[in-house]
């Protein structure tokens, strides 16, 4: 008799837990079967990241998918956005990337997509797979077992990503690159070898034991090494990737971390210079810099709920050329509306080159006008406390424009904020912006005081 899995591993956007306590080969086998059964899939692809448990889990998932009758293309070691690319390009019924993204080394899991790399989520697919697996209700497999073949898509993927820019236009900037021992170490070398940039490459050893630091550049301690190298070398900037390399993060020549909403504004400009009048999607947490930049370059800016499933759906509905989230997920129409961790790096470098400026110089006008708090998390007693806090905020700031697209957003002329609950735990996330630093700090502390009365 198999052990029932922990339902908590089935998240809003993926399946993720600690190996082998929560994520096992037997569970991966069953999820592989349930995934194929849910999709009615005939052909799928499977890729895996560098985690030490990924080969075992990938093999088990593939075995389950084939048992359920699907033919499987095994991409082997691949970044998540390589899997998205392969599934969409080749018209497959779905795909699975064995990864825990930016989580520490003891974690692993799966990101699951259907046709055209559309994501499965807690609202569409993951819950059904969870119920099949936990309830032991996976349909009986067919008599014929699916076939297996291997494919290497790295070269094609690199060509696809390079197609977003004119590589010859990129100037010989001095850059520090940090792959975090993750999948960036697979993709970045053939990509940056095609550019004129001079690069110092850190943590390009693909190693799931993470010998240098965790592959999560959002945490300051994981950026320490790359920041020190930027300042020591007098580099023009740095780019760092998370573990499965579907997100990239930027550091300027002074060692300053670049917020995701400022990156979204730069990427919007990059597209609108080439394709005037296009639509850009941004999330409710973002700086007003995004809408202002889009408007100043003749585009249409549309606000959206947080989360890749919501972004990809809205982008298709609006035929948006680009979408950006504060957390570093950037989506592209010409990338099958999927997110990608390398296209942003190339577009920013091309924009720097076209404007003849460093990253710091590109950012200077934004930093002088928009003062953002960054995301500040507060743990709450329970989900009732979360709901009560959102209502108190809406009542406290009722004289502002208040909307509820995702959590509670409050807009005044000189400042605004969004407070939204975590999808998975009793946690509230605050993002606030004001027209000057003093006002930002004053209002940040004021809103936090209201929030923490309910903590």
C-alpha cells in the first residue's frame, strides 16, 4: 500500500516539497500517470533541473506517463523556459519540468503545463491531479505503453532567444553573470558567447548541492558574491538567475539591486521603441513607473492579478506584446506568451546599447521619481486575521480610490499601495510607493502599523 502524500505539496502554481520526506519517486510516478490522465495527453515532454534528486524523480515521472500511455520526449537537463519552448514549438500536449525553482537544495517538485505551455495551477489542473493521486483515483492505464525518445533542444532554444534582439547591436559592456550553480550555467555560455560583452562568470558549475549559495537572487545574502565582484571589477552591471533559470535579476554598476517593476518599465520601453502602440501587462504591486513609461512611449498599460496563470491568460486575451511581474517573471508574446529568464537580459543589454547608457544611467530617472518600499511580509495568526486586516485597510483608506483586483489596492495622488495575501500561508504582503522617500517611509510605517494590529 502506498503512503498518502502531503496535500500541502500541491501549491497554487506548482507541486513542491522536501525530498524524500514529501516528494518521492513513487509519488512522481503517480503524478506522471495522473498528469497524462488529466490532460488526455498522447505526447508530452519532461525536463529536469540540476537538483541531486531530479534524475530519480524525472525517471519516475516519465515511467508513470508512459505507463498511462503517453509518448515522452526527454529533454534531460533543461531550464524551465526551455521546456516551455519545446512544448509550444512542437505542439505537444503538455510538459513537466522537475524543479523546485529557487528553493533550497532539499526541495524538489514539478512545474506542469498543457498545450502551448499554458500552466496548470491550483485552479486549473493541479487540484484535479492532487485528488486523483490522494484519492487513488487515477484511471486504469491502457494496454499499450508510451514510447520514449531523447532530444537536445539547447541550440534551437538559444537561436530562438537571440531572435528577440540584434546581437550585433549589443556593445561590449563589462558584466558579471551569476548562475547560482543552476540552469543558467547551461544556457548562458552559448548565449553570451554570441555577444560582444566581456563577462565574469560566477557559479557556472551546474551543481544541485549549491556549493556557493542558494539559487535565489531575491535574497540579499545570495547576491553578496556577485555584488562584491561588480564593484571590485568596476563592471557595468550584473545578471543573476534563479535555480531553474526562468527568472533573471539585475544589479547595476554600483552594486544596487534593480526592482522588478523598474525592469518591467525598461522592457516595456525596449518593446515599444520597436513596436509602437502595443499593449503591456503589469501587476497590481508595480510602481507607477511602468504605466508612465508605457504611456510616454505610446503604448497601452493594463494592470493584472499576480500569478503566471492569470498573466498568460490576459496576455492572450489582449494580444499583449509583453508582461512583467515585480517578482521577476517576464512574459513575451513571441515566446508563446510564456515567461523567460534570458530574453529580459538580452533586451536590457540592447536598450543600454541603443541609448548608449549603462544600466545605472537608464535607471536614474526612475530612481529620482519613484520611491518604492519593496515587498514587506507580515505573518498573521490565521486566514481569518488576513481577511479582517484587508477589510480594516479598505475602511481606513476609504477616501482613496480602492480596488480589489488582487487583495486591496489603495491609490492617492502622491502615494499608493497594494496589500495581498499569500496563496499558501497566513501571510500578508505590502508593496507601497510614494513621490518622495520621506513620504514613502512615513506611509509605509503607517500602513504596517494598521496591518500588524491584526497579526
